[in-house]
């Protein structure tokens, strides 16, 4: 090609526009590629393929700082009003006693309040006789009103007196105490820290035995679970004030458990 050929191209207006358009498209393409490369700068490449995974099981044993006790007061009467009045009277007496034991108002809450009709179910007609529908239908004989209250006691030394006092008031449905940490996450956090420390120690030991170096963590997972299991305290029925006694309630300790899995990149 000679200079006359290029001169003829650029002297042609249509060709000149076409060439300029192609160059502009090429410039935009190169700019987009440059931006993409700059955006990927510093990002991790392909997922690590040389890895080891270690497990750690940890636990933490901690003394509880709260005890939760729940109780239900219920009465049945021919009318809702009478059943409510009887239940409210006994519940208010129980709440007054709980407050006198130093339990703060914020640590007492109603879990449920129920009004349930009570039915009688007549015997079916015998002898193949026909019975009117109203003879076969169940009939309402009264109403049961129940209120369930939960108390959080922070003075663990007073839990026995709390249970004994509820018995003296004739409260027959008592559940607890359930001893726990007020902040349950503290127990799980301590157990998780123990599990992570054990997993790291296992990883360091394994790396030494394999002759490799631990690099960054590329995966982590955990599962946590703890107890105590609640123990039940039944007051029994018809406990008289003269016979009610203050029970001994050992507090003990609670154990929280956690398991972790850590995956390291190795070199």
C-alpha cells in the first residue's frame, strides 16, 4: 500500500467517519477492560484448594444468677364472674407474697389467662330409643378461670422460702425452679471461646505433623447448645399452713456447650 491509498481513504468522508467510529468503539472496549481489571485488583482469586479442617468442642460451667418459677391459679364456678373473682383473689394474694420476698415488679409477668367452659356429657340413649338432640348435646356446667404467672428470683437464697410460701397460700400448680444465667449468651460465648481455642490448638498440631503452614481461615461454622433441664417442684394438694415447710433448693451449676469447625488454607 502507498500513501495515495491512505490519502484516498481519508479523503473519502464516509470512510473517514467509519474509521473514526471503529477507533472509538475500540477505545471504549479497552476502557471497560481496564476498569474491570482495576475492580478485581486485591480480590481473592479462586477458592483455596489446599486446606485442612479441624473441629473443636468446648464447654463452660457457670453458676446461675436467676431462678424462674411459674405457678397457675385456677378456680371453677357456675358463672364466669364468680370464677374470675376466686382466681383473682388467690392470684393477688400470691403476687403480694412474691413482692414481699423482694421480687421486683419487672421480674413478674403473666404468661396466660384463660376462661374455659366446663361441660357435662350425658349418657347416650339406650335400647335403640330415639333421643331428642338436646338430650344428646353436651351441657355447660360452669367455667374455669386460670392465670399462669412467672417469677424471676434474683436472690437465689430466697427461692426455698418463695416455694414454701406459695404452698401455704394453697397454690397447687408450681413449676420450677429453673436456674439459669440472666444473660444466657454469656454461657454460650464462653463455651464457644473454649471450642475455638481447642480447634486452633488442633490445627497448629496438625500443621506441624504435616509440615505445612497455616494461612487464612476460609470457612467457619458453629453449633451451640446448653442446659440446665428444668426440674419440677410439685406442691401437692391441700397443703395446710401448719404442715408447709421451706424446701431446700440446691442451686448447682449450669454447663453450656459449643462445637466449631474451622477450615484453614495451607501452604
